[in-house]
C-alpha cells in the first residue's frame, strides 16, 4: 500500500471515493436527502478545492495495482497545537484491512513532526467508526451539535488523542 499526497487536480478522486463510501457508511444514520446535501456541501470539487486552499492536507491510500481505496484530510494547528482530522474514509470492502489505521498513523507522524500536542476529530454519535477511533486511543472529550443548514445538524462526539 502507498500513501500519496494529492494535488488540486486530483480532488475528483476524493469526490468519487466519498460518493462510493458515504451511502454505505451513513445508510443507517442519515436520510437520503441529508446524505445528498452533505455530499454536495463537503465533497463537490469546489468545496474540496476551498478546503485545500484553507490548509487542509489530503492523502490517498493506493494499492499496488494503482486503485485508490480511501483518503484522509487533516489540518495542522486547527486549534493551537492541535491537528484536526477532517475526513478519514476507506471503501467499505476494504474495512478491517488496516487502511484506516495506516492513514491515521500518517497524520500522527505529520502532527508529531509539527510539534502538535493532540489530534482530534468529530464523529457522528451513531457512527460505528467511534469504536475504531477508541481502538486507536482517542477519547471522547465533548459533544457537539453543528447546524449545517436546511434544518440538518451534525450530532457528534469530539474525540482526541494526546501526543
């Protein structure tokens, strides 16, 4: 497996992966309407480009055949001395192969190089990924309800790992 940084002209790969992953990951949590709204809000190529310009760093995980299997995006110093993982997803058929951990470890390596004190992320309270993050050592530090428009909210835990 290879982890590769991506450039602006490769953002369509992230979009395509998100559109393949989200309907499975959030089938039991979000309505179809909210799913479509959030995908267009966060994963249009324009939205991804704006995130890149804001300082988000994107990596893809690629197998030896050249297929892209997942992605992560993070932001150093999103809060003082803390790195935020904004997105971390792998294709459903690849879950359990260690790809999510590989992507997380890449972010952790970059955060340590930048002398960050912690890594944090938001996870939907009903998302099974919470258990994956707990296995990586993250702990729930607070709850957050974020209004994202159209009467939709993100009902999340904020999880953190001290470095």
